[in-house]
C-alpha cells in the first residue's frame, strides 16, 4: 500500500496496487490452459456398438485394459497409461493390483477394428493374473442413446 499526499491536502491517500495480482492470475490462466488437455486419459479406441447394462455406480474404479486397432495393450493404472505395454508387463501389473484388491472389476476395451485374437489374448492374460471375471466395454448404439 502506498501513501501519497495530494496537492493542497494533508490527508494521506491509500491505493492498492493490483498489477501483481493481475500478473499472478494471467500466469495461472496460462498454466491451466496448458495442463487441461493433458488431463484427458485414454487411448483412442473405437468401441463396438451393442446394448448392455451400465456398471453399478458404487463399485471401485475398474482395472481397464485397452487394445487398440494395431493390437497394442494399454493399462489405465500403469505409470504411463498412454504408452503401450508388453503382455508380460501387463500380467505383472494386473497381478500386483489384484492381489491387493480382489473385488476390483476388470474390463477390456477392444477397438472394433483390432484383431479378435489380441482381445482374447488380453482376456487370457487377465485371467492368468488372477481376475475372477473379465468384462468387455462396448458403446450404446446411436438409436438407443437418442431414445434415452
């Protein structure tokens, strides 16, 4: 706060300097604009369209293995979920997480253009890693979405 005397007046004038506040707000705005696109997770997978029931909302976050169109595996709980992992690493990570939480749902997101054998391979790896049941993630058809 700065105190100044006006010409001909003996009273001090108090002014608040807002320039530093504006600078901080602009820096925060830039930081948020840069980091927001990085927060979106997931691998680009075109899901097959089928009718199915949604998961109950009270379940724990599911362990999701994604198989892209090229047949590469991705795991949502891996250190870098956007980078493909080998089947061996997938099996090790799933075993580690399922031994800690047995009731965690396990799901597979397979691109509709991927090799069916790769999706089955992911399911077999998950069952060998200790998953009691493995579900498939699909997308609702457009007609069903419009009726809802």
